[in-house]
C-alpha cells in the first residue's frame, strides 16, 4: 500500500506544480517541499510528502515522494520529469522522410543564417542549414545522400546562392548551397510533437468535405491577425501573444480529402500546423515562428508570384509515407524568404513553457 500512496504523491505534485513551471527552477536549487504532508486516502493512516530539486539534466527535475503508513511502513518513489521542449530545428527548411523539391525562378531565399524578429541578421547566433534533410531511413526509396542530392540537383546554377547558411560557399564552382543531412530531428519526434500540439491548440479546424475548411480560403487576416474560417474567428497570433493554430485534414486519396489553400494574405505568429494533407500559400505571408506540415503524401507550396512571403523561424515537412514520389517543397514565388530565427523559435518555446505540462521520463522505487 505504501508504494501506491507514494506514487499518488508524485501525481499530486505534477498536478500542483506542472503547468508553466520553468526548468531549471530557481526555487529548486536545493531540495524543496512542493507537496506538504497529505493524508491519503482521506481518513487513512497513510500520508505522503513530496520534494523537488533541479536535475539531473538542465531541463529536468527530480520529484521524491515519501509515504509513511501504519506499523512504520514506508516507501519512497522518485520521478524525473521534464518539460516537452521544442524539437531540434536544424535548418530554415527541414525535410523528413523523403525530400523531392521543385524550384522555379530566382527570387526566393531559404536562409539558415540567424535573423531577429525584425527580420535583420542577428550577427550573434550560429548559422543553421538553409535546407536540412533528415531521417531518410528504410523503407524509404531514398537514401540520405539521395535526398540531399535531390535538393542540390533541383537548384539551377542561378538558384544555388538562394540557399545560404551553414556550409554555404560562393567560392566554389558551382556555388555550394547550404544543404546537408542532419538527423537531429526525426519523423517520430515530429509526429509526437504534432500530437501534443493538437491537444494544446488555441484553434483546431478540420480540412475536408463538410469540415471547417472545404474550399480555398480567400479572405485575409485583419489588423489584429484575426481571420474568419468556417464561421468562427481564428486569431493567428502576434509576437506578443503567439498562438497554436492546428488544421487537420485527411490523407491524400481518402474520400473527402482537401488541401489547405490560403488564397488571401496571412499574418500570424506562433505555430501553424497542417496535419495529413497539403498546405498552399497563394497570397502574401508574414509568419513568425514555426510551420509544420506532417503526414503521408504531404507538401507545402508557395505560389504567390511577386507577393511578399516571409516565414521567419523554421519550416518542417514530415513525409510519413515510405515512398510517396511527392514534391514536398514546391516554390514558384519570386518573393519568398524562409529564414532561421532563434528569436522566433525562442518566442515559440516561451509560449509552450506557459502551457505545456511536465512529463515523467524516469521512475523508480527507492525502498
């Protein structure tokens, strides 16, 4: 019985201190009580007390629940908890699972150098890749080298300087674009993160026949970054109040499936997710934060002509099909800028810190 009571103390602590708790916590440098002595079950002779201390890792804390019961019975349970962090974003554009791009024109920029929220080079934070390809694993028809070469070969000689960042060199012939393999971000981590975002979303909308979105959206965000979708007002977020806006469709080939097409002008900040179908931008875009497209046979396309399209932070396309033969990144816009920004991603992480719950990553009985 004592072990069950001690475990109940861990759950009590998670419910008490979880949401919004920043790790490391300045109050937990030394072991500190987070749940005072509590009788459980009520009216029984059992009780627990729970302490917390930072560690063992920087983003972790150790909760220790000590239960005492009749006849000097005692049990101690420890749980290491951490906050679900933003997954690694190694490039401005990040292609997972399979990467087949298409580029037209010479006016786009995909840049892994670090930019501020004001869209100026920071000059302080290290460069990332312009285009990162990762987790290209069996049974995908591509190898990691195939995926990397697919990107490099899709860039014409006049387009190679449009992809800058880590490893870029204008001194080689041809120019060495910032394109490489980085497996720090995985398909599974992205899918897990997307599923977490769904439960935390400020706005959740379905994209399908009869859903919230069943046709191209031709209206635009207003001065407050609001847009009317499916009869509801959706706030797309600002840098002062970023949002999680989550669209979920049906996989390509499924009856009733639709792609998410923004025909108007979109301004927002935070995390924009399209799950299980395509995302297409035809109008102006000004997004600060993270954009994620994930699912089988998914793609993102920028087809706005000369309209300005700015994505500051990072773009992830997670192809979960094993061999889609699909173009995951389609660019015909002549005024597109996809740029890395630590400041934009830090803004997103701060948003998550304020609402994400701690999770248990290790648990043990000490006696």
